[in-house]
């Protein structure tokens, strides 16, 4: 595939056609902040924190670094005055949604945004518990995409339009599609899914999911949700002897 | 079932035969049966006319036709009697006998049904003399008033599908694209992108399957041009789509139409079946070996589904949310295949261009915007309805000549162009020639063609608040700036309109607007701050009056107005009776008083008072 030259903040590099700005910047060691990006799933381009200034000839606009494909000679400014200005507004909007969320507070501090929000938090406007509960969720969609693209369960999805958008399980109830693997919780940048292991049970509060845990045959520690064991047995044909031994004990059991 | 047409000659012969038959009918009454006239019971008038004809045994003498929208919806039901081009408005079923006896029988006019000019008060007989129609150029819309949308033979009789036959017989795909490029046609859905260039890019894109989509998800409140074309002349859109498919190499077509347009869906479905029966759609079109099929996809009513990528996601069966389109949809669109998406009105222009040539089309309009544009003219004007005008006409001509000016002797304040995400232009922009580029420079957009006229009773802060709320509610919520930003814009506008505005609010609105328009994924967010920005640009003093003086100059924002009873009050006792909040007290024949703590500012007393004794301010 052909290569295209790109200059990012004054440093030039040649990258393969269709490389994203974010990947090109990484190669140059230039940091661009991201929130919704996860390199294991398809780029989504919604948080807009990675907006950078793009110049192609006379054409000039702000583009999200995570999804913008480089197809011809391009100059990128990751920290121009305009980028900073728009980024600060976006951080302020995120603060209005999630005023107590550390990830957002850190971003605010880094980019010089006052952390007392200019805008009233949502849950104060709506005076609803739901908004307070979900105020830490920044709707980056990493959980939804990992659940669909990697786990293959599609157990959760976005619901609602505009500011009523949220991530839910179907009908906001417990559902069998969720295997309680916890991948959603591991990728969540704001830890807002409520994933807790209580010994013999695992809970994912946001998805109303509770499942029993299986104890390791060797050491007796609870480590595997029953729903996931079912997938191992039925879909992957792994024998119980294998899947019911925890990863820590496997080395000594299967020599 | 009709005999399939397998050659261009067969089509031409049939057209000639049908046109001849139409000419044999000496007298006709064509009744508008668009949605507007249907709402004013035109079908009852139709029934009365049909019965009247039967009663008189005039079956051979006069033909009663129904057609699509005539445009002057405000005065419906409308009809045109031929010969003589006699235009009647506001026809009721009980008028049927008079129309038949006087006009059909004696060729005399029914005085009370004639159009009366809003300025001179003169009665006007012929439809083309009415100022509303006089300045129009009905290129696309003309046939609407002549043909019955459910009868394909009507369309064939006025030359329908002959552009397709010409394209199939005489033109190479490249030539079709070239003619559309020469015509200068730009997308009528709002984007204003060159249709010819779009077709060319899609034609060049590699793929064995290519989709030809028609965007009929007309979501702008108060806009109904696409609906009226689909309802009144669906075949012109179908013909345009088939020509596009022929030019681009399209294999399958979809019309994405709102389910809230039942008559459009119905008439389109009937038209597709009829076109198939005649061999004008489907396999081996007109015996040429070219195949193309069109399906209808009904939309669920989300405004954002009018955005190209959201529309495609919706057809695919996914939630209607936009995505980044740095890789254009002409290359990777519906199901990742090359896809050409045009709006209803864009396709409706295509047969004319093919028939008359791109050069001829390019003679109409301005340097950068060619042809005509259909607008839905609504708001504070006498003649609201649908108008088709050449690009370059001034806003003044539209509002005053075609629209008949502002009713009630009120003063013009602004005209909003381009739908909910369009900007408001003040009086000193009235002489602006309307085209894509002029509107953009003036801080607004062509959009899909909404035109809302506002007078001195409209508060521009309130207008900005209204449209911002509409867009906030319709935002899909996928990206941060649109989802969170519009909500904050709206909150600030609510504060300003309720007297909580503070110094610096305008600057926050402007800063946030920049973040939303430069940071949002799709056109909805990118254009959403336009109503706000244009009202700040042209009516900043109104914002300042709200913020600094806590006054609403147009007396619209409830929290900023007070109703008081003046010395004119003679204690008639009417206002306490109409007040729903029991806020007015006073003894009989004595000055009454409004308790401000109870007053809900509904204005009922103000409207009811016969002695001009209640002040609002």
C-alpha cells in the first residue's frame, strides 16, 4: 500500500495509506488525549477529546484523531490555540455530566479548566436518581463495543436519544446474553459498571446481573461465573476438568 | 394489467395516444388533493362534484380530476376549471352545484370563490394572474397540479418517462453525468453539494453492487416540499432515480420516507407498481436490458435519520446514528457499498435536465446556484404554502409579492431560512438574492427549503430557544458536543428568557457554539448553533434587553412581562371571570387589581378586556 507523508506538530513521518492520525502520532511519540478509544475495537470517534487541527492545502478543520484516515499529505496540529479552546469547552461539558469523575477532573487539570463546573450537573436538573447513578458514565461506548466485537455477546447497548442516552441491558433487566465475563468493567475508563465479586456470587450492578461463581477444583477459590462456564462447555467444547481449574493452578495441574 | 413497454417507440406512441385522449375532454375541474386540501375536506367537495355530474348526466361533458398539491395550501380546497384557467379557493361541498351550473354550464364565474388580492382587494380569475403564482417558476412542481398521482397514464400523457427513454436510447452514462454537471444542480436536501460531482464519484467507485437512495425523511418542522412531490407526482422522483442508476451503474434503490407521510408512502407504492407493470422499472427496462429495482423503506420519525450515514444505518436495521464519513458514502455507504444519496427534490429535477439539457437548466438561477428551489413559505404571511422560485429571487419578492406580506398590519422582523438549524435574517437582508452562497455568507443556510416569516410579535431569544430545544431533543446523543452542548445552550437561553441572564452569557453562548459546530460528528450538531448565532448577530439588542434590563421587547417571554390594570378600567367584571388563576379582584364598577404573586401571565385578561384597560409590558 502506498505511503503518505504527515507532519504532526512539526515532526514529519510517512505512514501507510489510511493510517489514523492517532496511530501516526503514537509513532512520533506525540500524545493526544482520548477517552472513547480502545485499540482492540473499531474506532468510534464520539468523545471528541482527541480533536486536532487538520490542514490539507487550503482545507482546514478540526477532526477526531482516532478516526481520521490519512490519505494524502497532511499537516496536523495537536495543540493549537483552536484545539485547546474547543477541547476546554468539551471538558467543561463533560464536567457538567460527571462533576465528580476523577478521569474528567484529571483532564480538566491538565488542560487548565477550572474544576468547579460552569454548568450545573445533570442530576441536579433532572433531580432523578438515575442521572446521579449514571453521572460517572461518559457514554464512551467501550463496554458496548467490547461486548459486541470481542465477547460476541451483545448483551448491552445504547438506549434513548440526546441527553437521555444511556447504556443498558435489554429492558434494563437481567439478561441471559450477559455471561458476566466482566470485560465491560475492565475497559470502562470511569469504573462505573459496579462490578463486584462477593465470593460465591458476581454482580454487575449496571446490568442488573448476578451470577453464581464456580470454585477452582484445586485451590477452592471462586474464579469463574457459571454463565461463562456454560459458554466454555457448550460453545467451545472445553471439558469441565480444564475450565474448572483457575488460571493460578493450571500451571501445576496441566504439566 | 398494462402491456409492458419494450421500446422507446412504444412509450412515445402510448404517450401520444394518451395526450390525444386528454385533449378530447373539453371541460375539466382539477381539484387539489394534497394533504393540505384534504385537511380542509377537499374529498367531500370531490364527492359532491362527482354526484353533481351524475345527477346532470354530464359524464361526457366534464371530467373531475384530482391532483397533487397546488401550493396555496392556506386557501384550500383549491380547484382549477378548464377551459379558462378559472381558479377557485376555499370551495365547500355545497358550492359544487354553483361551480357546475355557472362555470361548467354557462362559463360564468362564481364570484365568492374567486381569489381576492390581499393588497388591492381585487378579484382575480386566472390562476396564473394570482401574485402567489405569478413570480413562481414551476419547473419541478408544475405537473403536480395537472396529473393524478395514482394514474401513471396521466404522467405519461404529459411526457413522463421520456427523459428516461432518451437517457437509455441516446446517452452514454458519462454523458448523463456530464449533463447533470453542466446543469449546476446542487443537492436540494440542504448540503448543496454538486449532484453531478457526487454522481461522478459514485460512478468511479469500485463495486459490483451500488445503491441509489432517495432521502424523503423530511424532518424540518413546517417543511413539506418533498412530501408534496411524492404525494403529487411520485413518478418524477422514480424517473430521476432510474436515470441516476443508469448514469452511476446503480443496481438497487431505496426511498427512505417518513412513516408520518402516509399519503406519500401510499402514492409512491402505487406508482412503483404501475411503473413495474409498464416495464419502466425492474428487469429489462424499456427493453434495454438495464435492470433496476426500487424499494420503500419507512423511517421511524427520528430527525437525525435525514443525515446520510444515520439514514443508511437505519436502512441496515441499526439505530439511526451518524458516523464519521471521512471515507465518503459514495465509496462506502449502505452496507459498505458505493452509495448515491440524493433528496426527493434533487431527483425530481433530473428528468427536466435530461430532456432539456444541462445548458438550458444552467440558464436559470445565479452564478453558483442553478435552477429553481421549492420553499415552504409559512409563518406571518398572508399566503402560506409551497412555492417554486428561480434561484436568485430576493427574499422581499418571496415575502411580499408571493407571500402577500405580513397580516394584521404588523411589522416584518425576520425570516428564518433552512429549517430548525437555519438562521434568521433581518429586514436589511430582504433584498438578498436567495442562493446557497448568499445565504451562507449572511449566516444562514438554504437547508431543505423552509421559510418562516416572523413579525414584531416574535421574540428572537424565544425563537433561538425554541429551535435549540428542537435540536437538543432530536440529537442522537452519540457525540459529546452535540449531546451535552445543546443542552447547555438551551439551559442558558432558558435562563436569559426567564430573567436569570447574566453579563457574559452571550460570550459563553458564542464559545460553546464554536465547540459544537466544529466538534460534532454530523450536520445536525454542526449546524445546530446557527439559529442562536444568527439571532445574536442580527438581534443582539434583544438579548441585551433580556439580560441587562430584564425586559422582553417583543413581550413574549412570560417571566419578563407584567400585566397591569390601568385607569381605563370601569370595573365591568369580565377579567376576574376569565382569569384561570383567580388573580384579579375588585368591586363592581371599580378599578380592578391583579395580584402579581398569583398571576400566571396567560394573557387571558388582556385578550378579554374590551376597554383597553390592561397593559402588558
